[in-house]
C-alpha cells in the first residue's frame, strides 16, 4: 500500500475518532450482514432511537434481569404528573335485570 493510501486511511480514522466513532471488524453469519450493518448505523447516530436500542440490547447480551420499577419510572416521566386530575367517578349500581 502506498504512502498516500496510508495517509488517507489515517486521516479518515482520525476524523472518525473526532466524531467519537471507531472502525472495527466483526465476525458473523452472512445472513446477518444487513442486520448488523443497519444496527451499527443506527447506534452510530447516537440519538434517542440509539438509546432505545442500546438499553435492551445491553440487557439481553449481559443476561441481566430487567430492573424493577420501569413502569413506575415511566409513569413519573408522564406529562400528566402534577396535573391534579379528578379521577373520581360516581358509583352506579347499574340497572335492574329480571332473570
């Protein structure tokens, strides 16, 4: 490989590292190639969707049981927290039915 090619690769990898990315090689089944590439592309975007993908993948791979309190934490993040909604409803016995 010529020096210009080596320099181009080095420049490319330094630009990647400035963005917080790294290039690496993985081994997998040929049938999973598109899946792994699309997953890597989404994780590289590092947005909300990447965070949503990262959490269950990490738990699945680590083999750890899911943390307790996930539903409670989601309810606490709800925009209706502190809205002081009146959720009481009248008690109705219903209609009388002759059997």
